[in-house]
């Protein structure tokens, strides 16, 4: 039995130390993944999504069959929770609710901040990147499932074809073929949004 399998077995038995170890191992990675899913997510947004993700993990760990790595499964849960959170944000805006965007998000030992890249771009570059990221997210929403999930796992989660294959129960060649077709669809949408010289913001499928 692998170390990961043994840890998950302890979690299923209700070992609190095992749950602490699991969270410590995967919380930061989940935070980075969620951060990639939404450039406009605040620190508090990411924290809430991660907390919802791990709460779902606690409730549904017995459904994890071990065919893929735990982190691969975790990213799928996080992606779904991020979509649910985004839907609630949109519903709140339509209903006249206001979302508070803190200028100085607080950190604590109980809720460590995800650790993004250390070299921050200049403000104007960051603004352009954020706007482009939001446009890519909008384009991904237009592409829809199953393309959205496979692109997120590959480029935002950094999973290999083999990991995606195990997670989605697909042949690796099917993953490669589907990803290629999905990127073609995404590129078509992006070409209507970006100028020709900026249309390579997402990995080219050529």
C-alpha cells in the first residue's frame, strides 16, 4: 500500500491526525489551482472555495476509488466548487447584492494563503493579464463541458494526459484527441475576442 493510500485509509477511519496531514499536503496546491480558475477571485474567495472543497472531500472521500491520484480528484472537486461559487456571485450581482473586495486580505495560521509566483508584474501588465484571464474564463464558459473540465485539468491543474485519463476514465489517446478538438473550439472563440497579435494568450493547438 502506498503512503497516499495508507493516509486516505486512516482518513476514512476518522483519524483526525490523518485529516490534518492530508490538508497540510494539499491545501496550498488546491489554493493555487482555484486562483488560476479565477483571476478576479479575492483571497477570501479562494479561502471559501477551498474550505467548501475540503468539506466536500470529508463528506465524499469514500466515493474516491483510487483510480487516479488523490490530487487529481481534489482538483475536479475544486473546479466544481469554483463554478458553484461563481454562479452564486453572478446571482448576487443580478439580485443587487454587493461583493466586498478587501484591499488588505488577512492571513492566519488556520487559513494559510495560497503561495502564488513570487515575481509580481508591473501594475499595468497585471491589469492586462487579469483582463485577458477573465476573457479566457468567459471563453471557457462558452466552450462548455466536457471541454472546460479537460482544459482546466491540463492547463490550470498541470495534470499529465495519464492523470487526466485516470480521472476521467478515458484512454490517453482519447484525452489527447479530445483536448486538441477542445483547444480548436476555444481558439475560435478567442479569435473573436482578442486581436490577431494577442490571440496566443492561451497555448496554441498548432
